[in-house]
C-alpha cells in the first residue's frame, strides 16, 4: 500500500484498514509459530503498512485540530 493511496482515504476508512491489517498480522504470527507461514516477507509488509496508516491518521487528526 502506497502512502499516496492512504492519504486519499478518510479517517473511518483508515480505522477499518488498520483493523484488517492487525487481524492479518495476528494470523501471520500464528502461522509463523505453527510453521505454516509460506510468505515470510508479508509479515514485514503488514507491519510497515500498519505504521504507515497510523502515521498518516495521526497527521490527519493533527490537521483537524489546528
């Protein structure tokens, strides 16, 4: 997910996407623990997407308060 795409989403959409990514992260961690994880790069990708969404959401909230 690109930062440009994330910036176009509303705050509600960001919250929904963040929830989905956290669920996926949990599932990936569970798969890794049980030895069923095939795409190990996806763990890193999801973690970075979560950070990207949190950062942009915080920027949007800060802009709303100004």
